[in-house]
């Protein structure tokens, strides 16, 4: 028994302790586990979703992770991706290029945010343009269309401004949000005319040179071409060092909406400067007040944008849900992304060449961004749960003292524990904003105040509860037979039973669902069928390319003890979904990660972790309300006994169940 306990606790520690990422030069990772980033990036490359990607995660002045995966190019000859690869960053030009140039001129008093654009571009000086202000151009709320016809910019500046002024407005300025390359093309020319220098030269003067950005430019020099990641073929010619965006190409490669090339390291310097309130290495590039103004949510962007940056618009869904409220960022068409959380001074940079060599890959880069952002966010913004394996020899190795107590006899002072649902609610369900949710839950899916996940999600602004899925015993947890489909009377949403004619969600059930949320309390025992339902949900969601969000809950019988034999692989069944010990020692979220990894389920999985839970705590030490998870588990003591007695149910022995 002593050996079994030691092996069990050691196994648990291996599963639960954050793996120390091997630090590359310049990395400071500490106890943060970025293995999820490694896994997601490697899988995307191996499956051919993208040729390659560079990922950088930073906090303050420290680089926590900077790694390259896959290939810089596939054609004309393969070349490996390196961290110093230079990328066409596409629309990241808007926030880290044009917007910073405009804000520098605002700071100098040369531009006023609420002035009509006609004050700086004479072609827009008519009364009909008075409501098109610099602020509205920055927040994509100026009434302009998304992309102008190529013919309007084909002759370059200044003719392009005259042609753009002839285009009709698509909505009254200030009344809506519509992402607009057109507006930023105009802003680039505003910078030119106000500063007296073309946008690229002005950026070189105020940003690139002062920050020491060696590889950031609009038109890369021939000497760095070997490090430039090519994009795709255009008119039979492979674009490398030439901007991918066709309108930016027509404008000579320098435009306010696209055209910049950069590396992860250079972009990290820009992030650090902004997070330091405009300072870098003792040199001030912008006033702190200017940065605050830039990142303040703007009402003209319908509250979804700041000046030049995204916050919660529909374009942000692959990144923003995994960063705290108050974060800002932007995406780029070529497969780039940058997201910053000013309060924690954290940031993430994703640079890929997803359009190489023949275009496409938009849906795949969305999936990858989600997985990368989820993996980073789980480490940066939630306190990791660290297992203490305890002594591996001596008297205490047979288990900590509190294992000898009965449930109800607390030896640890109760401390408030937040479940994944509590954390999600505390974040105002921002991770679900804009999504149509399929919720797998039952009577245990309540927050620390006893409110149903169903009602909380159904009432969350900007979130649609599309469907409810119930496991064995149904939504009430009282049914001891097959469960029929139904309708939730409070919300009117359909309830699809996953313990009836089918035990897996079908494509028809998942229709119009854009994210599956799993919130069910298990009892820390292998043969509890809620684990199987979770595995089936992840497998079916993966087939439909629907991300899964697991709201973590405590293991009621502690996370310190792993006991019992492993299941034989050939004995998999609905009561034995995966080869794990009888007493798992895992939370439902930890099991989800383990099962997805070991079964190689290609699911975009995010676990919203517990806060305040310690592995040695029994459920009655969490201050969470006890809800019977199933008809025959009506107390914590019964949950503990079930972990042993349930093992005998398939034998000829009576286990006292009537």
C-alpha cells in the first residue's frame, strides 16, 4: 500500500505540476506552462494548416516565450522558420504604425481628434464630409466602406484621395461600426500631408529608429530578403518583401491600412514601449496620457474599439475572450495577431504565413489563434494550481494526515473557492461574447450562489444560449433510466439528452453552436459516466471544428490521492472511458486535458480553472454548495465510499444497493 500511494501521488504530481518550459535564449518562463502553445503550433504545422508560425509571449520587459515552428517558406525551396523571420504583418500596420503616427501628431498639436478630415485633406472639405472626423476614422465609424475598389487607388496619391472622396457613404458617420481599410488609407495620407513626410519616413523618424527596430519597415531591403516569409503567388509571381494587400501594392507598398513588415522581437519592443507609458530604455516616444487616450474605449466604435485598436468587435473573437477585460489588440489577414493586456503588462504576438503559397487557410488560422490564445491566457491570467506531491519516503509518504479524517471533519480552515463558472461570470462571460453556446450541464451546474449556468449564460449580454445538453440522470439528476429530449421551461431552449437514443451530440444537435461549454460536477471516480460524456462531447465537437470550454470544478474527494488499478485498454465502455486509475485525483478540467492529449482529440480545448482550490481540500472545505451529482450520491461520504464500492458492482458481490 505504501508503494501504491507513493506511485499514485507521484503520478498525480506529474499530471498537475506545470511543466517547466525549456527556456530559449532571452526567455524567462518561471513556473508558467506553455506546453499548450507548443502542442497547438506543432499540430497546426504537422496537419498542413499553416507552413509555420512564430509565437512570442511577454510580460513587462521579460520575454516569457519566443519560439518558431514549421517552415518560413515551402516554395520555391523549403526553409525552416526562425524567430527572426520577417513577416508581412498586414493590418497590424493599423495599430502599431498608422495609429501611433496619428497619435504622435495629436500629441504635438498638429492633428485634432475631433476635427473633420477635410481640415487635413482638401478633397474632403465639403460640408457633406463634416462628420467624418479623425476619431471616427480611427474607430472605423466614419461611414466608409470596408475596402475601396482597386481603380480608386490605382494611380496612387494624391489622385487616390480624390477618387475616395467620390465614393458614397455607407451609413451616417458615428452611427455604426464597420471595419474599414478605406479610412486608414486616408489616415496614412493625413500623416503624410500634416508631417510633410511620407508615412514610412515619418514612422522611421518617430518610432522605428528611436526604438531600435532593425527589421521593421514598409519595403524590406534586398539584404534581409532571405529572412522574409513569402506570402502567396500574385499574377504568377511569389510575393516576398512585397506587400500582400493588393491596394497597398497599388499605392507603392506604403499605405495606412497595410504594408509594414516586422519580426516578433521588434513588435515586442513596441508593446513594451506602450506598456511603459510611451517610454523605452529611458527615452520617451509618447506621453503616457497619449497612450491612455489611445486605449480608452471609444463610443463611436460602439464600445468595441479604441483609437486604432480592437477590443470586443466581431473580429476579436479568436483572441479577446482569453484576455481580461480592458485588453486591446488587432489581427492581420496574412495570419498575424497581437494582443495586449495593459493592467497586467502582458502581451502575445502570433506571426504566421498562413496564405503561403496559394492563399486560403482563414478558418484554420482562426482555430490556431484560439488554441494559442487560450493556452497563453490560462497561464498569464489565472493562478496555476500546483500539486505538492508530499514526501516520497518516510511515515508521511502513505498520505497526508487529512486523508485519515472523515468528510465533514475539516482540518483545514474553509476558504472560498471559485469554480470555472464563477470565474466566467466574474469576467462577465467575455469569453463567450458573440458566441452561440451549446451548454452541457445538469443540476450541479450552479455558481457559488446557487444560480444555474443555464440562466447566467442565457442572460449574458452578447451571448446566445443555443441549446442545452444533459448527461446521464438528466437535467435534474433524478432520472435512473434513459432520458428523453425536452425543453427548459425557464429559457425555452431545447434540452438534448446524451443518455438516450444517442450518447453523443449529433451534427443536427450542434447546428448553429459556435462553442460548447461543459459544466458538470463529477466525483473523481473513473466509472462515473459524466467523464465519458465529456470525452464524447470533445470528439464530436472536434469533428465539427467547434471549440470546447470546460468550466473546472473541485474533485470532491480531494486531488491528493490516486488509487486503484488502471483500466485495461480493451475494456473501454460507457463506464470506463479512458485508462486511468479508479480514484483519479483529477478535476474535471484536468481530466479533459489528459483525455484530449492522450486520445489525440483534435479539439480546441480551453479549461476555465478553479481559483482558491488546494488539492488536499475535500469538497466540504470549499464553501461551495453541495448538490447531489446523481441519485445515489447524496453526500460527500457516499462519494468517497463509491470510489471503492463501485469497483465491485460488476462482480457477484452485493454492494448494498437493494
